[in-house]
């Protein structure tokens, strides 16, 4: 049960960071529920795609194609009838998620 609370708290912190990261004109386009949803879709993508299994470069970073992630988010959000977000707006969400991870 403690692990579930820890994961929920980490999700909450991630979403709060993403909200603060988004530019003002983009921030209003996403509800908290949208951001939780997009966060979950990104985690599923990162786990299922193997992108996190890459060998890090000399500085310890792995290459993540943010445009590809934004495209996955756009497609899945539309399929799940969450919203029809623009790729530009979703790129901000992806970048916010990755910045939080650092």
C-alpha cells in the first residue's frame, strides 16, 4: 500500500511540475486529468517501446525522440477520445515530463 501512495505522490509531483513548465498559452489547453492521462501514456510508451533500454551516451543520457512521443500521445488521446491536441502543445508536455525526470 505504501508503494501505491509513493507512486501516486510521484505522479502528482510530475503533473504539478509539468503544469509549471508549460507556457501560459499552452497551460490552459490541458486539464489536470489530461496531464495525468498523458503522463500515463508516456510511461506506457517508454516501457513498451524499449526506449529506456538504450545504452546511455558518455554523459549518461539516452536519446528520446520527443516528436515521436508527441505523435504517440496525439494518436492515443484522439483514439481514447481525450482530446485532439496539437503536436506543438504535446511537445511542451513531453519536454516537461523529461525535465521532471532529470
